[in-house]
C-alpha cells in the first residue's frame, strides 16, 4: 500500500494501492511513514509519488458509504495528514505521476513544491460535480496555496488541469516527462534537504497558522451539520 525508501538525504514515499484513495489503513500507513521521516537524523527531505496513472484520487467513497457513522472521524484523519505534512520538519515535494483528484489534489497542495507528469493525468477538484462541499480545513488549504482566481476556478468549475495548465496556474512548479517526474522531484528535494528542518517547520507553522487552525477545527460547515 505504501513504501518508504531513502535515497541519500531524500525519503521517497510511494503510494502503491490502485487509485491510492484515502482508506483508513492508507492514512495510518502514511502517518507511520512520516514518523520515520521525522525521527531521521541529518539533512532530509521528502518526496511522495503514486504508481501508474494515479497519484491519488482522494477520499475512499466506498469505505465512507459503508461507514457513515465514522464520517467526521474519517475527515479528521484526512485533515491530520495535511497538517502533518505542513508541520513536517523537512522540505516536501510531490511527484505527481498521474491523476490528482479531490482530496488527492489537496494532498499535492500540502507539499512545499510539486512536479507533474507532462503527458498524462489531471489536477482536479471535482467536488462541485459530485454534489459535495469542501470542509473548512480543505477550503483553507486551497485558499492558502492557490491564487484567489485559480482557487475560484478550480473549486467552482471543477476544471481539469493538464500539467501545462497547472504550471501556468501556479498549482505545480515544474512539469516533466513520465520517466523524469520522480527524478526531477528527488533532485528538487535534494536541493532543499540541507535546510534546517526545524526552521522550515517553524516557518510553515506561522505562515499557515490559520490553515492549521482550520484543519484542527470543525470538519463540517454549518450547512452540512
């Protein structure tokens, strides 16, 4: 489901479970891997990457449908993963190898930087087309990481962004061929690994103080309660 390897100063966290939806086991495994990254000594950075044509398709709607009574608890665990990345004492880079949809797209936004495959895959926040609203924490994450016009278009229209469009919109910082996505992300992460992780985390905590508060606040909007 999840595999963590270290390449010099760079940890590579690979998601390898089909569409890489956020099943509770996936979320727990991701948190466990981040524990290992956080405990590591010396210069370090993190790259996350999916497998095949999916980076992540976000929430596990099948699991949610069968466990409706755990809805709020589940959303809190999703928020906790975003917050964990933002507070991780190491630079982070998403290697977007394929589709990054909904909560999976938001996972990309929780990283410091992102490299996206240039020939296949979309970044998309399709909640409007699924009849779903964004949680307060998700709203805060998107607004903190995207320019207002981009956030508006992505959330209101559910636009599917190709890598070139995502690059132009500032959603990702680099596009690369399929074979080069992970190497480019590792190279970017390695260039940042020497930065003091505790300082990086401290800067993020203050820069995204309101976002972190939203991620730890109520998971439902008043209209959804």
